[in-house]
C-alpha cells in the first residue's frame, strides 16, 4: 500500500514511472483537507484530475510542496496547482529552508534539506516556483469520489 502518515492512498503498482495513460493524484503539502493532530507535518490536500465513479483506476502520484508561504494552503484544483507552479517568487535575504511550509515533508520525500538543494529549481532570475511539483515515483490503483467532509484524524 502507498501511504502518507496515517493516510492510505491505495494499492501500489509495480511500475512507479509516470505514464500518460494514468490519472494524476497530487498530494499538496501543507494542506487543510486532511489533518492529523498527532502528525501535523503530514497535513495535506488531495487534488485529482478525474473522478472514477466507483471504478478502480491507476494513478501517478505527484508531490506538491508550497515553497512560498504567502500561497494559500487550500489549493483544491489541478488548474490552481499548475498555475501556482508557473508563478515564481523571490526569497527574502534571510530566507532559509525552515521558512518553507512543510519543509519536513519536503526533506522526507525529496531529500531537499537546505536552500542550496533547491538550486536546481531556481529560475534564471534567481526566483523559485511558488509551488514545486515533483513525481513521487509511486503509482497506485484506487477509486476517487467526491468527499463528503474533510477528514480529521485524531491519531
């Protein structure tokens, strides 16, 4: 199974490489949709590009990390994610990796632990994307339906 903290995303597939035929599941960190009192570093939103209508489908998972703290942590559409990834921001002089919302998850899932590690994502003008989208190299089989209410996990 593929999981993030206390949440389970579905059955892991053997081929983790993203494929065009699969749907997209974006895990946005931090987020307000899924919250754990015991593990707040795993708070996230899930954004999908299609519903499955109770039929299991294959999904490529993408990590989405908010780098600019002024960006909303309540992104809920693929269009908003892609737009935020195209926008950029200039870091303040004293900006450090701890200023990145969700920097613990960023380190855990990508190995980015210092500001220098973000260098490969800097643009020609020295800015960074407001939202960093990276393939998780995890694919799952799951269903996606409209959630009734945000899930709060007290564990």
